[in-house]
C-alpha cells in the first residue's frame, strides 16, 4: 500500500508555492550606441552598437515614463523623445519583456559625425 503522509505532501507543494510567489525579475542590460531611427508615434528607438563587423541593431520600446536626459545639458537636463535624432550617441539601460526590449533610462552622451569626406 502507498501512503501519502502530510509531510510528503507539504514537501511537494511548498516549493511550487514559493516559486509562484517570487517576483519575476526582468534581466537588464545596457548598451551604448548611435541612434539609427526614432519613431515618436510608436515610441521606439533603433540603436546600432558594436565594433567593426560585429554590429547589431537593438530595437527598444520607450514608455512615456522613461527618463531621457542630455549629458551636455544642465546637470542631465531632461529632454523629450522627439529631440533624439539619428546619429545621436546614447547610453540606454533596458530589460527584456515578452513584447521585446524596453528602455528604463536613456542618456544622450554626444553626436556621431557621419561621412567619409573631411569637413572643410
């Protein structure tokens, strides 16, 4: 005969309950790169990052509550998403969600000069 004791039942159920109670932590990462595209209406940014032939484009969703600052401004002055332009160099902290990558903070750190010809 198989007897299920209360202790064996609890030892099976408790780990399942504890795992369900733990908050789902969102892994986060950061990236520094140049803005490739800004879509203000969809609130997304495409950021090109990497070195040499190891380039990648990261598409980020930007919720309205995300703080966007400019390093050159007065002590990290806040700016709007529409003020970011392709070629701006930014640092972004972000995390993955089922809908894609979501930005937590954005800081504009400079501007990338494009082109091969020297500027006269």
